[in-house]
C-alpha cells in the first residue's frame, strides 16, 4: 500500500531548507544561494519498514526581517521540519518560535528540529546547553549537513516513521 | 527666527521720509535677506506639486526605513494598498503574478503539463488544416442553410476545446487522490502538479482574504494553459483545459465534486493518505474528459464524418469499378481461351493496364480488336503473341488443306486420243485427290467445290476439240461420282482447248451451313 504524506520545512532564511530537500530528493548540493520565493514542492518516494511512502515536501520561503513565514501553507501537513543554521544562533530561536506558531495551522503533528551546517564546525554558534534544554522539553533534534549529506536521510526518515499509520 | 521679524506693514515709518524708508528696507535686506530667500523657496516647494513630489521622493526611502524600524504601523497602513495593486495585477495578468509570487510553479507546471501535449496538439492542428476544405464547404452550407454570416459560423466552430486532464485533489493536503488523462495525453508528475495547483489556489484566496466558497470555481491561467478548479468541501477538482470549452462544463465539474464528496465523505475527512481508495472515481472523472470520442470538438468530428463518408464512397466507387473491370477482363480471357489456335500463357491484371501473353497459330484468327470487343478502351490491354502450331483438328485440317488443294489442282487425268472414256484407275485417282481435299475442307467447316476442266490438244478441229473437252469433263464427273468424295461438289466446267489431252481441276471452298 502506498501512503501519501505532506511535510513542510520551516525556518529563518538561508538556514538550508532548500538545500536539505535537494540533498534528500536529488542527492545534490549547491554552494550558491537562491532564496526561495513563495513555495516549492518536491516529491520523494521512499520505502520504510514495508511501507511505500510518497512524501510531498513543501519548502516554504524562509523568514527574514521583512517576510514572515506563511504558516497557512502548513495546513494538512503530516509532519514538520524546523530548520536552524548552527552558525547563526538566532535562527534556532526563530525555529522554536515558528514551531509554537505553526501548531495553530498544522495541529500537533510529528516534528523534528534540524540544526544544519554541522560541517562548519569552526563557525558553530549554537550553544550545546540550549540544545540540551530543548531536547529536555521534548524536541527531537538532529544535527545535519546538506553539504556532506550527514544525517539528512535519517532526519527525514525519523519524521516519516512517526507519521506512518500505527505510529503515535 | 523668521517669526520674530517684524513685517514692513506694521513698522513705524515716518511719513514723507523716503530716505529713511529706503534705509529700513536696506537694513531689512541686510538682516533677513538669506532667510527670505529660503522662505520663498520653501513656499514654492510647498505650493508647487512637482517640487513637492521631488522632495518627498528624495526622503521616502529613508523615511520608510525609519518608519519600519520604529514599528509595524507603516506596513499595516500600506498593506491594503499593496493588496489592491496585486489584486488588480492578478485580474489583468494572473500568469504574471503566479510567475512572480510562485516562480517555481509557472515553469514547472508548464513543463509538466504543456510540453507533453505539444506533439499531440500539433498532430491535431495538422489534421484540422488538412480537413479545411471539407470543413469550409460544410460551414458554407450551414451558413446558407441558417442564413447566418459565414464568418459567424467559422467563429463558433473554431472555438475548439478539450479537457485533457482531471485531477481530484485533497484540498487540505494538496495530495493527489486521482488523476485521469484524455487519450493521447501524457503527463509527467501529477503528484507535483496537484500540490502546486493547491498552493496557487490557497495563495490566491489567502492573499485576498476571499473565503473559498464550497461551490466556488476558479480559473488559473499559466501560459496558454488554463486550469479550472472546482472547490468542494474537502476536495478540489482541477480540469486542465485547452481552448474555450462551453461554460456548462463547469457545472459538470461541480456535479462530479459533489458526487465524489458524497460517496467518499468518510475517506476524505480525514484523509489517511492512501489514494487507492479513490480508484472507483475513475469512470466519473473520465466523464469530464469531454471529447473522448469527439476530442476535436463537434464541428471537426463532423468534418471527419464527411471525410469518412467521402472516403467510403470513393472506396465503394473503386470497388464497383474494380468489379466491372474484372467482369470485362474475365470476358476477354474467356474469349481468348475459346479462340482456336490461341493458347493463353500469362494474364496480368493491373489497376489500369492489363497484359496478356499468348501463343497463336498462324492460322488462328487475328487477336487485334479482341480487347475492344470485351469492352476495354484502346491501349488498355497489351496482347503479345508468340508463334506455335496448334494440334487442334481444325488447324491440322487447315494446314493440310492447302497442300491438298495444290495436289488436286496439279493433278492431270489423261485420256486416249479423241476419246472421252474415263479409265477406271484414273477416275479413282481423281476421286482420291478430291476426297482428300474435301475431307480437309469439311474438317475446317467448309465445303469443297471442285470444278472439272476438260481439255483437248491442239490436234483436230476447234469445234471437235471443244466438244471433246466438255465430254471429257462430264464423263469424269460421272465416273468420280461413283466414288466417295467426302461431300465435294463437282462441277463440270467448260472445256479448254490447246492445253492437254485430258482433265484438270480447280478447287475452291465455300462456307458450309447454307445448304
Ligand atoms: N556549508 C554548508 N552550507 C550550507 C548547508 N546547507 C545550506 N548551505 C548553504 O546555505 C545557503 C542557503 O541555503 P538554502 O538551502 O538556499 O537556504 P533556505 O533555507 O532555503 O533559504 P530561503 O529559501 O531563503 O529561506 C546556500 O548557499 C547553501 O549552499 C550546509 O549544510 N553546509
Ligand atoms: Mg529556500
């Protein structure tokens, strides 16, 4: 049986949402930055524990000083990925705030927090204590790198497993 | 400072003292000159619109920056105006807005839907162009029949349309529930298109806070591609439309959405993500792919019918012609087969030219004119003949006839001097020659006519000789009549003189059957 699910990626601008999806769907990475306007939709088919899952991945334009994330696009999503840039500490707080706001649109659905650009260790800014604190409050946190591909598939698969029928 | 400058009108000027007045003015000029010029400039800035516009323009960017830094008031007050502008633009050029707001979609949707159809459309267009003559004739007839202007008919009939694809989409998630395409149409990724259509729909309605009514329908234009979106409570029905379909088709879409929602209510809300449960909607969706049978609109399908009719009658005519041609061909072959002394060795029937190879006995009837007699026009049939000798009894007989005649005519029956008495052996010899010739003649269907010519030598008187010659002929006929001569007709001819002392024969033939 094929199950179709919609998931959304949210976060501040330039944290690597589009890059994570590109790595997951096309197995590619681009150093260049093309900011996302509006929405992008991608599709990824994967097999998990005997289930065939078709994931429709919605990539929402990131939040900056002028543009807010259009959270209405989250409705109907079965799972949410909040993305932060490990080299810009404030993007972690943006992700946490977006998570609180998104619940009104998506309901309480499985979530994961991707702290991205883990390959840039020298520029790392996010405090480990802050991440421990969030983990203690129930956040599922994955350190990812769209550039090296580190933890990208596991991050999406963790979320997918939680969305599958039978998971809580 | 300018506020504290005393005005000239209120200044105490001693009467008649022009010099002092001038001194005051000079003083004033010295004191407040630069400010006055500035005031004049300021006044003109305020009063002159274009001056003012220029001034505002100079400070607007920094003013907006400053305002946004202070708080959200400016954004809030400008939003309705921006929205109006976008709304206007959207009304005038929806594609532009989709391309600017959702740049990723415009190209993708076009790529996913449009390109795949191009070949097919080209084929259809070509067919249309080719059928143009039959079509325009039909339109002229219709214009004449209805009394409408020809151009009006052409306009109406040229509004081709086709519903090429139907998407049943779960409204909240944008997930594809079912997707059907018209025959000949290919699509790349219906899942993606479903999501994007939903996003566009949401974008339009969210941006302008227009609530999506349950029965509402929207038209999204992306390039030359139009998508009709019919809203239900939980589902969207999106039809990819080409051309200008009659608006009634929208009602059909609305009806289908309503139907599907009624039947699948429990599986739509909530939707578990398994599209296979919507498989049974296929026939209903297919019913929206209008033009399945008459894809290129009614008008053109009638053209095809006309063309089909013409083709059918042409085929029928060809069949009749072929059959008729076959009949005369068979007639020709039969006459050739029945022709004595002719053997048909090969007969090739073409669509127009026919060829016959044959062998012909030199004695057989000439074959010229035979095809014409069977009903063929000149030069339609080429008849080639090779020589051969037929063993047919008649031809054998004919071939014998000539030598036998010659033998008969060379025969001389001798008589004694001054005698007309026929020697019995001589009579038998004559009878044998006559019989041989006559039997050959009979075999060829003819009667042998044998003239018996008596003669006398030059001895004796002429009178005596004439009598003697006639007597000899008559005597021989009498004598030969006692023998079998195969039906030869013997005639005793007049005598000859000065030739031989005896009898000779002249043989001829006459057709039998007129006895
Ligand atoms: N080194 C490194 N660079 C990354 C990584 N992920 C993304 N980038 C870079 O970060 C920049 C922004 O990435 P995007 O994926 O476009 O960011 P985004 O979140 O989609 O941005 P918006 O669409 O503007 O919201 C690009 O130049 C990427 O190459 C990563 O894991 N490591
Ligand atoms: Mg992006």
